[in-house]
């Protein structure tokens, strides 16, 4: 059974999610639809990319991932279906795909030329993206859906960097527990820190965190901790509390890692 995932900024107060699912089931009654999330902040392609990037790898190869954030086709942002890492991604070429794939090259990129049943262009997720998903579910090749192109639009996100012996990163996501997830991977962190003592600063006037925890419960309730999450990204958390609410951490907050006495 083919899996079609949905990631949107539709929220849940309108009929849009139901209409998209209905369109998929009408074309493919045996499809298996999985919601990644419909709570992406409106028009926030960076957040959508973060969520899809860290979710899609847990699905089987051949899964189809519809990403509907800023999904209207424009002269600047064409509709694409992209094969990458054995998965299919459908959405608008806003830079979203480059944030999901990073520096790795997709296996195939098709700029879509899919006929619509209506002259209304305001709901491409239902009228275009579901047709693409249904075509793939039925065993069709994506090469017949449009013209092959060589690259996606590049959107260069903020990357961690070393500045005067300080590893600098930022918070890219606040999860539902209030945990602040940064763009500093365990590889980048370990290559910088090596085996030296360090301090992670999450505010300008902060005493900082001096160790990496493996469990949230390693510190007393209400105490901050640093931990690597399941996506191998450095996370600032509060044991049984919200780091975002109680520590004043927000998306785009700067994070500093300093090796003591280096």
C-alpha cells in the first residue's frame, strides 16, 4: 500500500485538509494517507522543510510527500515533483526543497505540467498535487508529468559557524513541549568541542550548560539541560518545563558553544 504524507499550513478549522484527502481517496481508494502536520505557521517554508526533513526518513522508500506551504504556482515558483533518496516530494519550488535536501542532488526533478479540472487556480494542493500523488501510487513514472529540469531553487539557510573560537548557531524550531531545537548537529558539535570542557550559552546573560545529557530526567525538575534529539540536533530543554516559555528562548535565538580555556 502506497503512503502519501501531508504537511501543510492549513490548520484544522477549514475544510481544506478534508478536501485534499477526499481527492486522493477518490483517485486512489487504497492509498494510505499520513498527516505529518497541518500546523506549520502560515507561509513558513523553513519550518515546513525542517519538519519534513526530519520525518520523511522514517517512512518506507517510495513514499510520496505532499508539502503545501506557499503552494500557489507563480512565474518564480513552479510546481515540482522531485525524487530524492528514494522518496517523492511534491510542492512549489520556493526554496523548500533545497532546505530539505541540503547539498545533496535529487535523483530526478520534474517541473509539472498537469491539467486541472477547473479554471480555479487557488487550490493547487487539491487540484494538482493530489493528481501527481495518485499517478505515482498507480505506478506511473514522474517523467511524463512535465519537463525535466536540473536543479531546484536554492534557499541558503543560516548555518552554524565558528567565529573566534566560538561555535555559533541558532534555534530553528520550538516543539510542542517548548524544547528549543538548534541547527547545531552532533557532528558539528563534537568536531568543535572534541574532548574539552565546554559551555552552551542560550542567552547573552546566562551561566550556560556545561554537559550534554542523555535523558531529560538527568537534571532536577525545572532545570535546563542540553541534549541531542532524535534528529541529532542540539536541543535546549527544561526538565518537565518549557524552555521557550521559562528561559525566554525563541526561534532565531542565538546559541553559543564555547570551549572553556581554549
